């Protein structure tokens, strides 16, 4: 087999928390009187919390101090975590569950590579806290995507080279990060446009990895 491990992005791949991010950022933007819509929200995919806020503040009519920005980021995260409390194992898509099971049965190592600092909470809510061989997330990286750090750390945790790992992404920034880290990528959604392996569904990953 070409790949020894698969590194999954979290939001938009393993689960779909975009709606919670949107609701939390929309609440922040509305409180600050800043225009915010789903098109702007799409630009936030795959980037860090502070980088997301910077994008939102492009529409602001005033400048914000770093202290104010940090306060807004903390407030957004509180809102987001409250929304995440609604998640359960029922929010794990059946096709994702099947892919993870198939890869593990084939002894392909699996990891998470996500910029989110809430990764472990989300995995717990989904019942996946003990599923992955490695978890690289926003708590152990300095640079978010499109920097490759999160994927390189995941590969390091697995004890594998970049060439042995395949990244699964739904965001172009994530595909760019994978490429910069010397890794092939499988992309769904907008990521399919630039990924090594474009997919229409996550189930196609089984054929890519196991053939």
C-alpha cells in the first residue's frame, strides 16, 4: 500500500461543526456591529481563531487592540463550546465511521491534524477519544494552516515520514499545508479542486488508500 497513515482534518471531514462556528462568530459580529455572512465564514475554514477574527474585522469601522481581539476570541470560544455540548455520537456520519473502521482493520494508522483547540472535546462528544493513533491540534502548534506544522507534528507522532502519510481535507488552506509538508492529499468539497486525490465522498478514501 502506498500510504501507511491517514491524517484527517476534523471540522468538515470527521464531523461538521461549521454551523456552530458560524453561529458563534455571527453573534460576535452582530454585537460589534460588523457585517458577517456565510461567504465571509467560508474564508475562516481551516485557519486559527485569531486569524478568523482578523478576517471578520476587515469589515469593522474601527481598529481593535490586541487585548480587545483576545477578549473577542475568548468570548467566541465560550459560545462555541456551549454549542458543542449539543453534539453526541449521533453526529458522527455513518460513512466516516465505516471509513475509520476499515482503515483500522487494514492496519492503516490514523491521526487528526486540526487547528482547533477544541479537538479533544469534539472527539469525546463523538465517542472517538480513543480512536486515533495521534492527535495534533491547536494546543500543540504555533502556526495554523496553510503552514504544514500541524500535519508534520502528526507524522512525527506516528513515527512516519511525510511521504508515508495522506492528508484528508475539505479546505484549500489544508491542502496547501499538506503540499508544503511534502504530503499527498485527498480532498472533498472545495479542497477537491487542488488535492492530489479529488473525492466526491469520504468513502472513496478506502479505494485510494487500500488499492
